[in-house]
């Protein structure tokens, strides 16, 4: 399986992007409010199925300068934290003003519990 370029957001959703230059993080951060999800996405967590993508859900995405990962923090429609999701990347960049990662398909999810 080859790499894929994964961009920060779907242009049909509400989206805000900022450049951060702080001691704790240098890079691009995005917030996305999902409103055009065709089909909710679920993951298995033990014996449970947890919805991680649906209308009204929010994502905070972080793309560090010179980083080798992209972080997505997922919240449900009530603002409850669902998970922190790290995509390990070959590289992080910006194309046409939008951050992206060259996804290596090596991911790590951290649940709040």
C-alpha cells in the first residue's frame, strides 16, 4: 500500500486555520465543525462501537512544522472528547494554503479512559 496525501479538511464543513508560533507548538492548527457527513464513522473500542465522525462533531487538527505526525482531537456534538488520533507521516506540508500529511498508515489512538 502506498502513501496518500491527506489534507486537513473537507471544504463543505466549517473550517478555521491559524499559524501557531509558541514554545509548546509551532505549526498550523485547524478547527473543523462537521456538517456534511454522508455516513457516520464508527470504531471498535473493546466491546463497544464509538461514533467518531458525524454531523455536529468537531475536530482540532495540528500539523507541526518539520513534524512527522498530524494530531486530530475529536469531539462529539456535545463537545465531549472522543479521542486523540495521531497519524504518523513521512512529511507535513502546505499546498494551496491547506496543511497536509503524507500518511504512512501508522496510527495511534488514545481514548480519554
